[in-house]
């Protein structure tokens, strides 16, 4: 019998710790598929964030480290500058990249570091128990915005791709989603491009992935993907914000 | 004899680091250590190394974290307020067992303080500084030659024990100029050990993970126990200190760095007048020369600790001698430097 679907080589055979309906597992897998397809497993160094995805090294079968909260782009800069032959990517959630690590993100991007950042935006904090994220949308209820995010009290949702795409050091910024099979395929294409860009010596590449967190959205997995489709992606429109090639 | 050159302390430190094989520097400007990154920005490209002016001290220490785990000899430098910002990163370096050199050219605090020399970060440096059960090796040079020698040593110690090492200087040592011999030290590069734990891509080997998050039952205690065993070995093997007139002194001064230079003049003056005064100068502040002080307490009548702080190292002196002798203190803070005659007056009060 012909085998038509199998685990990527870069992925470990392990039981998931993620909640049912969580998007992290999909994004982890896409990254592994891309690494396999590009044949870069032995060159890759991945950096896990603080947050639910800190345990990414339980899934990824290549060299991985973890950074202090928000410091992924600084750690990536250190690794990549020491040996530009390595393919260095950071995996960050919305708190890590867009709250505590905003400075590291903006400056690594603006220096045009030859690295790849995969930014998983699920509009809420997962590991700490469903608090407001910088990307929580207006009126969204979280454990620290019990009446919903209010622009006057909590400010506005932060649009990372829009923000980063204006920086001259950014080669590539695209927002994708994993809320349907068709979107997963598109997300994989973008992630593959962000790695290929690095191989080709481009500056900073970032892919933002809208990803469901049913547990802290307080929804069933089915409703969570619907919410991304109908509500979240209206605030965070999908698409390519920048693709300026090599400079 | 090798040629002596005249440089300021911050520059000596930078050049010594390069001689020791340091090829990665990241830092953020802060007075009084700015000559160090400026020198690195010029010198690193000449030797094929990396210089990055980071967006913050936090980012700089994390760049060092990345460079270190990739196998480079890496360092950062700053001064007191900036070192406070680096504490998170230093704790992660300790937790991930990564070598690195952190230089603190101390200035007055607390808060923004001032830019004058100080020794008020002793507690922060010797107790770990950041969160968690860890220590770092802390070396305190008192001359520019010693800055050069200890900088080279610090990279070897960091690699050997896989731990962050701090050079604790002050604004005077960073800014002053003295002739220094650097050329004959080139051999330290050869002492570098092969690092079989770095992340460099898993070609021909199993993938490696570098992390400090240990959630499994007993895993974190195992790491802490391993670190403690290493710290014990460091305490056994890496104590460095200089003692003047340890055999016949009634009063023993205890001082490190800049203050020890002033105290050695005090000892000279008082000895010339027939007073039995000596000096203990800890070179390693952690590990602290506990045994040496304990032995001295058998013969010496009292101790006088002199610091450019309100009294920090004095606690280690008291702990070392188990309070068997009176331990007096004289300190100036806020960027003020104790003068010889002030210290002599203190000695005369005691003896």
C-alpha cells in the first residue's frame, strides 16, 4: 500500500500538550514540512518563545533553544550573526512579540536581520490563563478585560504586519491564517517563502498566523475557527503587506 | 620584555577580550564605559568579529545569549543602571549553563545616580543579581594590567565552568590610563576547549536543546544541584586574593578595586610610621577569600573594610571570620572616593 500522509522528518513522534482545536500544532507541523522540503534540517536553529509554544522543542527534531520572554529576535540576531550559514527562525506568540518584546522585534526588523519570525496571533494569552493580549480585539472578553476590551481603557489591537511592513529593513511581511484547510495551505506557502528568503540572503521576514485558541476564546473549536473567519480576520486582514525582495 | 602601551581601562579591557578570542560584542551606551563599545566597534570588524549596538541592555545581553549558545566567545558591558537591566539575561545564561563575560564599570546609585565611580553593586554582582539560585564568578581588577589579565582569564573560566563571569570595575578604572603589556598574552587563545554542547545545526548528530524551563518532576532541582556542585568546585579552585603584611598586622584593611589602591598607600604610610597595618585585597569577589580571612582572624586584632559604598563587602568579611574579631567600616558613596587621610584617621581610631 502506498503511504500518502506521514509525519515530517523534522517532527518528533510525541503526544500533543496543546488544547483541542489549538492552532499551534498546525503551525509547528507546517514549519517542519517546510524545513524538510527545503532540506535545511541540519542547518536550522529554532527559538521557542515564552508562552504555550515554549515546549516547541518537544515537537521539533532539530536544534532548538528558548529565549526569555520577548527576547527571541535578539537571541536570533546573536546566533545568526555568529554564523550566517545557519537558518535561524523565531516562533513567537502575541504577548512575546507584540507586548514584552516589541522593542526587540522592531529593532531586529529595522536592522534588517537575515532571520525568519513566525508570529502566532491568537488574540489572547494562553499559558497564563486567558488575559488580554496586545492583539485582543475591541470588545473581546478576556480574564483581564471582563467587560470586553475598551479602546479608552485598554487601547487598540496592535497590527504587527502593518507596523513592521513600513520598516526599510523588512523584506517580507504576510498575514495568513490556519482556520481552514485552504488557509493552512496558504500559510504553508508563506512560511516556506519566509525561510527561502532567509536562504537567499534577504532581510527580515515575518509571517503572522491567525490561530485559534478555543480554550481562552471560550468557544468550541468549531466556533473558534468561525470567529477567526468572520470577526478576527476583519480586524487583521489576511494578505501580503510587503515583498520587496533582496536589497 | 614585551612593549608596554598606554590606554584607558575600558580600551584595555576591550583589547584583552579580543586577544582572548572574544568575537562577539553587543552593548548599549552608558557612561562611564563608553570607550569600551567605541573601541569594539572599530576593532571587531578588523578581526572578523561582530559588534552590535543594541537597542537596549536587555537586548544586548540576549544577543550575547544567542552568540554564546552558537559557540562564540561573547561579551557585553555596561554600568550600574544598565547592569540592572541585564539581570534577566544573566539569570537565563546561568540557567542554560552558557558562558559569557559581563563587564560592570560601576557608577553611583541607586536609580540614575551619577556617573562618578562607585562600588555599590557588590551585592548585586556577588549574590547572583537576577532571579533563581545561581552565582556568577566576579573578578575585581585594581590596575589596568590586572584588567587585561583578568579579562583574558574570565573567558577561560566562563568556558571551563559554563557560567557567566562578571568583571566588576568602577569609573576610575575604566577612565584612567596606565601602561599595560598585552602582546605576550596571545597564548590564551590556544587554551580554548572544544564546545560539544553548542547549537550549530544537527548535522551528523542528534538535535540539541538549550533551555532553562524544566517542568518535569525533579528536573529543576537536578539542574540546581548540578550548578551547586559546580559552584563548590569554583569556590575550591578559583579564589584569588592578595594579602599585604598578613603575618604581623594588628589591623587588617579589606578593600578591592580602586579602594584597594588607596588602602595600599595607607598601609605604606602607616608602616613607615611603625604601625602594624596590612591589607587583604580580594581579586575574586565571588568566590570570596573566606579561608584566607578566617586564617587572618586568628592573628589580627581587628578589620577595617573600606568601600565606595555604604557597606556591602563588609558582610562577607563578617561571615568569613564568623564575627570572631571586630569588623569596622569606612565608606564613601554617591561617587565620592575615600581619601588616604580619611582612612588613616579611621585606622587610628581603632589601633
